[in-house]
C-alpha cells in the first residue's frame, strides 16, 4: 500500500521542478521511482530532509541541492505517522521533523503519502508526538512537558545512548491521550524554552495520497 501511494505521488513531479524529498519508509519507495525517471530524462533537483534521504537519493542518481541554493520548492513529497480528517499530521518517527517542517513551509505544494493504517479520527490516537529539544536542559524540558500537558515524554534512544537528530538535538516522544486542538498544543509547546520543533504539522498539507486495499485514495485540503 505504501508503494502504491509512493508511485502515484511520483506523477506530480514534472520537468524543471525543485522537489522536496521527505524521510521515512514510505519515501524510500518513492526515491527509486524518481531515480528511474531521472535516468529516462526527467530534469529535477531534490532537496533532502535528512542525511539518510540525501545518501539514498544520490545512490539513485537524483541531483541534490540545498535550500540556500533553492529557497522555494515546487512540491515536497513526504510520509506521516498519523493523518486526521483536516489533513493535520504527526510526523517525526524517522527523526527528521524539524527539517521536514522547514522544507514543507518552503513548498508551494506539500503531498503526503501513507497507507490506510495512518488515517485517524484524532491525532495522538496511536502515535506519540516527537518533540526535538536541545540537549542542554532536556530533562527539565521533559518534566515541564509532562506536568503542563499531562502526557508521558520519553527520551528517544539509539541503543543505550540518546538518539541524536541531524541537527545534533535530542527527541522526546510524547504520548497524549488524543489531541483535541493540534494548533493550540503546538503553540503552547513552542513557548517552552529548549523546544526546537514539534512533530505536529498543522495547515501545511495540500494533498494526502493513501494506499488502501481497494486502491489509491486521494484527499485534498
């Protein structure tokens, strides 16, 4: 289902575009499809959202650049951990939430590719909200989040060490018992010093392509 959604999303990429390349398992189905099109003459430039995506894209022959060289992106294709009926998202299981949000904000069109299991009626139903925090003072930040929002915040680990993002920050995975107002939660979280970014993506998505057992379903804002 992920592969179906990824291959459908590739149809949105046209000659001459600057293309944001997301991070995660669903996007990994997209990159070989784009690489094949590039070999067949498609002229694009990719803006990766993580070191991992950059390496994968280069291995498929996709030309890569930066936001400094191309500050405006035509279309970005990315995955998500949860999608609600308003097309708001939880993202960041792959650890690239901050760069993914920067790229999404710089994009004329944001396309999300998921399988049907990612659709929820309310964000926070199953997936934790990743929150990127600076390492200095991460523990007091965790305590403030837990106290203020009545959630459980767990430091993401890489084996026995804290997981470190491409920005050299830590990630707290915060479990909420459903999120009534994603916009207000994001605003309130970002008032706390030490929080760099949250995995709540509100009003940033134009199209969601869903791979289902019955085929492709496309949701538009």
